[in-house]
C-alpha cells in the first residue's frame, strides 16, 4: 500500500502535465455555424492526434459576424477567424494588421472552403404564398432578417435582393428602391442570424425568415421539421464564407502550426463531407455529387462581379452613412 500513494501522485502529476501541454485554439465564428464546427472540431482533433500532434483543445465563439470581427480587433485572442463574408476578415487587416492584406490568397478558393445560398423559411403551408423576392414586398408581409450592419447573413440578403433586380433588367435606382422596401417590411433587425431564427421560430414573429440554407437544416434538427418550409428564390448571391489564421495571435501564442492545419483540413475529403452533412455546399466536386439531392439548383451570381471588390461594397453599402443607412433611416 505504501507504494501506491507515490504512484498515484505520479500519475496525477503526469495528467496535469499533459493537460498543461495541450494547446488551445480559439475559433471566432459567426452565428449559424455551431453545428458544423461541433462536428468538424471532433473530426479534426482525431485527425491531428493520429498524425502525431499533441492534444489540442478547441474553443468556439459565435455571434453576428461583424460583431465577432470587432471583438477580435478589440482584443479577443482568436487563433482563427471563420466568417461568412470577406469584409469581416478585411477589417482585421485594416485595423491593427492582425492578418495580412493578402490573407485570402493563403488557402484555396480565396480561403472559402464551401458556399451557401440564401433561402426563405416560411410557415408550414406557406400561407402568404411567398415564392420569390418580389413576394416579400407584399402588403402585410413581415420579413425577419438580421441587420446588415452587424451580420454577414443580413448583408447577403441585401445583396441577393439587389442582385435580383439587376438580374431581371432593373437599374441601380430600381434596386435601391426594391431593397429599401424590403427592409421596410422588417419588424426588427437582430444582430445575427441565430438571433433572427429565435425571433422567427421561438417568438413566432414574422412571415418569412431570410437566411442561409444550412440554417434551415439546423432549425429542423433543433425544433423539428413540421412547422416550416424552405423556399429557394430564383436568384441568390453565392455566399463564400472565408477563413483565416489570425497571425498576431498565433505568433504570440506559438500556435501557428495547429491553426494552419486546422483550417487546411476544411478542404480535406472528411472536412468537405462534414460540410455537406451540415448543408454547406462543398468545393470538392466528388463530395458535392454525393450530396446532390440536398442542394437544389440555384441561379447564383458572383458578388464581386456584380458589385466590385469587398472593400468597395462595404464602403458603398454598409459603412456608416452608406446606402443601407440612407434607405433604412428614410423609412
């Protein structure tokens, strides 16, 4: 018995040392990616250790994308940032040089491992008969959408609606008027996509929730499939959610190798399959073909080809005093 005490103490000490040596990564992400990263993190940790990596703890932070980017700029020590729009990572380059200006060139596909479409989630039976963008402007239709000032989800709704008008022969003036009327239909502007879901599903406010297609599946898993339907409008901006290592943080913490491996694995076949299982459109054509039944054909338009580069889009439409402020405050 006398020998057991030292051995148990030695074992406890070893466990503490192993725990102390485990690196920690913080992934600062946007609202509707909770389920994806829950699945992905577990897969990556298993892969990382199989490849000989030391134990790795992965922590998550979720919220409205622009709000999350602001938190990182203000000091939240994110090893990686996984946003739904390039403007929010560009902000880290512009404010404090947390990432380089050419961050998007460091990984394939402009550092966006998958894509998504904007969809309408309507009440069961679609009582208001909402099928396409003009239907959202009908009298009495309440549209639930997050604030484009704080949410990439909201910005993609704005850009998709604007692009719908342009794709159907309208000019910039008609697009501006159309989007202004759309946001006039919003009873509230939540800060992020998940908050907008809560408003629509749990608080039962609004006739339609405009969000990413993967959020529809997350709603089904959490609340059941019987209370809503998913409508694909005829036109959608192609959402390309980008990812980046936050250089200032990983170089200070010594976690660059772990952070880079964590993001690169998003393009692995396993990472792409996890994306497809969470209703994110994989870049891998083989995996996309496997899951073709869950991704309806959509008329996508490329945001940059339609509106210019992201810094220009942000400055024109979403910065203080930009077009969104002008059309929304004019209500």
